[in-house]
C-alpha cells in the first residue's frame, strides 16, 4: 500500500485493513470502494473485497462485498518510517467496522503508541464502536502492552507505563455529511477519550449548524461534548457530483473558527478533486492544523 497520498490534509496513508461497507449517504461515492473494485481481478489486492454491479439503467457501479481483510504485513509499516509525518489510518476501510477484532485494533494502537515520531489521523463513520473501544482501552494499559509485545516491543519501563493517555500522537475524528450525521457522530466523539478531536465534513451535503452540537447560548462558545480541535470541509467530486451549498459551507467555516477550531478547506464540489471553485482567497488559504 502506498505510503504517499494525494489527500491534501495528510502526508501518508497506512492501511492495516482493507474492505468496508457503506453506512450513510456520505459513502455513496466512496473512492476506496471504486479503487478496490478496480483491483478486484484475480490476484488483485481488491479481489473478494469489492465488485461491479449493474444499475437498473445498465451502467456499472462499484460495491463492497462486505468482506474485510486485515493486512498483517502492513501492521508495523509506520515503525520503519523514520521521517515524522501525518498518517491517515485506514484510508481504504474503517478501523472501527464491527468485523475488525478488538485484538487487531489493539495492535494498530500499539504501533501508533510506539511510532511517536508520527501523528496518526483516524477517521470513522462508526463512532459508537470507536467510543466503546477507546473507553475499554483506557481501562487496560495491559492490553496495549500485550499488543506491543506481540510485535516484540514494550510500552513499559520495568512496571511503569511509558505512554501518556490518551495517546498524544493519535487524533480521532468522525466523518459527517449533514446535520443528522454531524449531531449523532460528534456527540459520540465528544464522549470518546482523545488527545485531539476532529470532524471531516466531506462530502458536505447539507447545511451543518455546529450550534446544534455546541452550546453558545451564554455568549462564550462552549462545547457540550468537548472541544472540536479541527474540521475539514470538502465538496463532492466526480462526474455526477452532488453540489455543495457554498453559503452553508461558509457558515460552517465561520462557526468552526468562532469555536476556536483549526480549519482545513479541501475543495469545492466539482468534476475534479482539489478544485478551489467558489471559495474566496481567504477561505482557500485556510489549510490549518490543530496546535
Ligand atoms: S465508511 Fe468510509 S471506507 Fe467505508 S464505505 Fe463509507 S466512505 Fe467508504
């Protein structure tokens, strides 16, 4: 799996799992599903993970099969990357899919805890599992240590834990495409132990009012669920993209800034990825990261 990436807000991707299943409207044009279907020929890395199905109008569409595969040979890849980088974890899947065993996710977290030189960005559309998993892991340092030992490392010095909790170089985020998914997923994110929390509003398909999730009724904006450190916004791309409401996108950006979050403006909706489109110079210049 390539360690470099065209994803603007990260430096590298790391895919210890492949395969997924759609959960909401934001998955409709999943690029991972398209790539997996493209490589689903015999012997290809997408074999068994995705396939082409025929729509009623006769055109073909990529669809996940529902099979997920751990890619065990990739599990320790970040330990070999010496140069510090931001690493998007599982760009070809969802780490918190219920078909991935806790013990395997423990290994992923052990690698991230060991590879302190990197910043790991985990994005999920399954925040319920993430919340349950993270609360469970927080209660058992021995689980993390056992996973580290499985790959011949230790995260203890004698009996003293070497890793501060929550793991400082791991950012946890949720994808949200509209108000319902934002409210539901950000609420769960806020109840999840994390050093840094973020939301990716891509594809931005609706008018997302952060005020629904963050309480600013008393003057000072305060979060009901904890601080939202970072937000990414992007419209959908591709030939049959769903247009983004640019005024709603502007309102979203303003609210994130008002709440003190860092903002990354990724793209307008349009036929090609990475398009500036209707964003002003000042909006397009917003390529921030949390401190
Ligand atoms: S959760 Fe992510 S990887 Fe899985 S189908 Fe949806 S967009 Fe694709």
